[in-house]
């Protein structure tokens, strides 16, 4: 049953950007903002998990949480920066602030997606935290180091992907659809193999 839920989640993770691009007229930058928002929520979720673990083990573990958390958030900021560099090389005339506002204010069925998408992503992330971490009692047997090391494995992959995109954009002009498919496939593969390991 749990495996079926993970497959459904993987399918849903792929559908949103594909629907966004082909049916809702999202740009590639819109889709990257969606993924960055998801990455930010995962970052926040890991702090919730760390807080739960530190409440069990006390001050020493809390100090470890601060160290890992600061390092992780620094990597998140670096990824955001690199994503924007990659997009700039692809679309040199892009206005990031205008595009970000357009992403938030984009209307589907008369509703601005920022007011629906963000609360929906927060709700789904929090429910995942409850189902996979709290209700299963994972927090009672997980060490702080293991929690953060698993979380941090995504950043070398993201740095490599950003570096590759920047390099390709510098020398070649690649269509947005190719980047979209690469992002969806690589994200799905990463989540599949990570999801097979314990939370």
C-alpha cells in the first residue's frame, strides 16, 4: 500500500509541471519556481523533523540541528542563485521580478494560483510529514545526523544539474521543452531512489 502511494506521489509530482507547461501556459521559469518552492518546503519540513528529534534528545542534539540546518539553508540559497543564472543564460531578456509576480498572479478559473498553489503545497508537505514521520514513529529511532545527511544528498545533484545547464546554455541554444522533460525525468528518478530508503 505504501509503495502504491509513493508511485501516485511520483506521478502527481510529474503531472503538475507538465500540465503547467502544456495546458496552463507556464514558462520554464514558472516551473522552476514551482520546484524551488517545493525545495523550500522540504527544507522547512526537515527543520520540523529536526525539532521533533531534538525534543527527545536534548541540548546537544539541538546544537547539531543548528549546524546542519544553517549549512543546508546556505546550500538552498546557493541553488536558488544558480538556477537564476542558468535561466538568465537561456533567456537573457528575462525580468525575474516581473516573472515571479506573474507566477503568483496567474489566474486559472478566475483564481490567482498563488493563493491556491502555495497553501496546497504546504498542506501536502505537512500531511506527508505527519504520515511518514510522526505516525510511523520514525522520529523515535532516527538520529539527527542521518536525517540531515539524507536531506543534503539532493544538493550535489542540484549543483551538478545547474552547472550542466549553465554550461550547455553558454555554448548551445536548447529548447525549453527539452529542459522541462529533463527536469521532470531527473526529479522523478531522484525521488524514486530516495523514497526507497527509510525516511
